[in-house]
C-alpha cells in the first residue's frame, strides 16, 4: 500500500514531461503519440531527443518545397 503514492508521483512527473513533448512532436510534424517514448525507463527521454535531433522534420520539408 505504501508503493501507490510513489507510482502516482512517477505518473504525474511522466505526464509533466509527456504533454510538452507531445506538443513539440506535433509542431515538428510528427505524430504526438511518439511522446509515449518518455515512459520507457532509463533511455526513453534520450530516444525522444535523438529522434528530434537526427530525423528530418516533416513540416520543414513541406515549407522547403513550397518556398522554392
């Protein structure tokens, strides 16, 4: 019974990270469901940062194609 508050705290902190990351994914042109990677223990947030840093953003491709 003592574990429930800790799990609840982890869930709240996860949501505090998940919601802004989902908004970043949406603005970048990715599906916001990719933000669920933050819930992977240990390296989930690292995967999010790597994906956002290394993959070409779909919305930038659209702007470049229409801007020429």
